[in-house]
């Protein structure tokens, strides 16, 4: 069961929270005009991860997150089901990759960085 798995202790940021800046906007709202769903729709509230299929984003290093997104953009990471993340990563701009990576990296067990 998911509840039995130790996960990062992250302050929950609700999807109805006010959003500030491009990273948080992508994370909680997405950019539907470009077919980008909000990251928390799949990665769980505050990006803590859901089961085995959706890895946690919260608390991972910004550098790691950005390098994974870049790998999808460049086609060097392509093992994801239905190209879900590939499509999303390719739809992001360089600045958005940086912003959203920094946003999730800043969500730690110290509480949401704001
Ligand atoms: C439609 C569902 C979905 C949405 C929305 C989504 N992701 Fe993902 N994401 C996935 C899946 C599934 C994986 C695991 C892919 C794999 O195993 O290769 C993943 C993996 C990742 C990874 C790699 C994590 C790791 O530990 O290697 C990153 C980084 C990531 N997503 C970032 C994002 C960001 C940023 C957003 C919002 C812009 C986002 N995702 C939105 C489904 C989604």
C-alpha cells in the first residue's frame, strides 16, 4: 500500500493556493493552452509522488529534475509510458524547465519554500 511506503514529508500545497511565478504556475495550474497539465495532477499533491508510476518531484535537486526534463527534450530519455513526460518536457521552454525544477526542489520537509 502506498500509505506504508516512506515518502518525503512535504507540506501540502493545495491546488487552490494562490500561485506565484512561472514554476509554481506550471506545477499547480499547468499551461493548458499548450496542452501541459499541472504537474501535481500526476505527481500528487505538492509533487510527493503517486504509487510506483509517478515519481516524487518534491525535494529532488533542481539540477536532477532539470536534467531529466532536458533528457526528454533531447530524446535521450524516452522510456516513459505513452510519452507522457516526453510530450510535457518538449512543450516547456528552457526558462520553464529551470523555474519548475527550482519550485519542486524547494518543496522540502522544511515546508513549502515561498
Ligand atoms: C500526465 C501525467 C503527468 C504529468 C501531468 C506530469 N508528469 Fe512528470 N512524470 C510522469 C510519469 C508517468 C513519470 C515517470 C516516467 C518514467 O518512469 O520514465 C514522470 C516523471 C517525471 C520526472 C522524472 C523524475 C525522476 O525521478 O526521474 C520529472 C522530472 C517530471 N516527471 C517532471 C514533471 C513536471 C515538471 C511536470 C509539470 C510540468 C510533470 N512532470 C507533469 C507523468 C506526468
